[in-house]
């Protein structure tokens, strides 16, 4: 079988959630036996693939800067058709084979439209509508997203396949599961710095936490890491107005090495998002032995599997209380770490690839 994969988002320099999924899926696909298939990776002109490709993989560079998908990829598919086309993180081209499979990562924009610009909402709405109409199978990362597709787009449930994202095996041996300095407490967030991530409420909750322990001049920090997104100006303004602004550290997109260092130094990872299609960072944090606080909604309930401390993202006091619980209760913190390390065993890129290949082969 000839399988075509849109890899246009997999090899960009600064990957976020959906792009990381695309990258990891393709990378781990090269590690399993696909010798019975011919795999074509459609990449952009300047893409650099940083791992070796098996003999049955061919990278095809499509030299279009604008309308890469609808012109460049369409023309390539017309010229050299494939049996199956897989779109892990982008848009289905106008010209596509009958067997076209797409991954839809989430419908957050349906629940919180004010967290997106008009342009973003228009793109997401159009892209999802096309994906639903033109694909013959849809992969989603959670049961939550599957239910949303059925609810908003009336998709036949048999057309949707749930395949959880993966996470690498435990990367950091947990030598101590208790923070050594009661006045040094690093609270970490990694993700896009945007309105949907609910960072304004997180910052306000951090203010309450700091004030409660009168630790204005200590080393306890809130570290916010990620690309700037829609609503960042309000986030920045909230930081500037905080009496503890010196203890709130803003970092742009960081390298994989720096991200690993941040996880190792974190005492708590928090994801107070209003809605998530999956929530990969909470698994990454658990794999480093970091206790997790996250919202009690959407796919996070599936991914956290009752091992994270769940909070109402709209309740600032509740978020602050969760910080307090992790900070003061070492026994509770220890149990959370142990259960988190166990939870990540449910997720692997190898399993994700195996289930994805099965869908591609039998669609």
C-alpha cells in the first residue's frame, strides 16, 4: 500500500501540541515494521528531517510558499496518487484520494469562541468542516473530542477512531519526591500563552498563594513558558499588576533541552485550561515525577485518570488552594507523584503508531 503523509507541520523549528504530535508520530513510525508499505512524506522546501528514514520512506519536497496544501500538495497527489492520504496536523487538500484520514485534535473554539481571534475561528471552523466532509475516517486523541464531533458536526460515531497521543518513557529518575526547601516552590506552566489557557486566573491564584504564606521575598516562582497567542496582552497586564510580579517568570518558546531542565526543577505543574483536546504537557510532567494540577473538564479527565488534583478553572480560590495542598502536604504530594508515574505507562508513541497504522491499513 502507498501511504502519503502530510508532514508539513512536523519539521518546523518551534513545534507546539499538534505539530509535536505530527513529528513524534512520523519519527516513531520509522521505528516499526512498515516494510509492506511505501510511505511518502510531503514536506516543505526548507524542511530538515533530523532522523533516518527507512528505505521504504520517501520525502517529497513541495516547493510552494503560499497555498502549499491546496495547490502544491493537490498537484502532487494528482500527479502521483496514493492509496491512503493521512493528514495528522493540517488541512485536507482539494485533490485527495477517496481514502483520506485526518486527525482532529480538539474543538475548543466551539466552547470558548471569545478565546480566539476572528481569523482563527474562521480557519478552525472551515478546516474542521472540510475535514468532516472530505475524510472517510477521523482520528481524535480523546473520547471527549469524539463526543464533541458528534455533538457539533453530527459525525457518525463509526467514522471516528480514538487514538491517544504518546509520551516518552520516564526521562528523569526521581531521587527525591519532596521539595527540600519549604520556601522554594517552582510552579510551572508550559503551553501557548493565550486566553484559552486561563493564565489570568492562574496569576491571580498565585497572588493569593504568595500572600497566604507571606513569602513575597522568597524563591517561590510561577514560571510561564510558551509562544505568545491570542489574549497575551491581558496576561502581560495581569502580571504587571501583580504585587509578586518579580516572582512571575515569562519565557518564550524553549528548546527541548531547556524544557527538560524546567520539568526537573518543577515542584508542581499546572494546566488550568478552559478546554483541551488532549493535554500532552500533563503527561510530560508526570513522566518527570512532577505532581499535576489541571482543570476538571474535557479530555483532561481522561488523560489525568484521577491522578491529578482537579480544579474548577473559573474558581481562582480553588486554584490557589490546590497550590497550597501540594506545597504543604508532602504525603499527598508523594502519592500524586507515584500515581502519575504509573499513569504515564498507559501512553506511548509506539502504541499510538501501531493503532494509527492499523486504521490506515484498514480504512
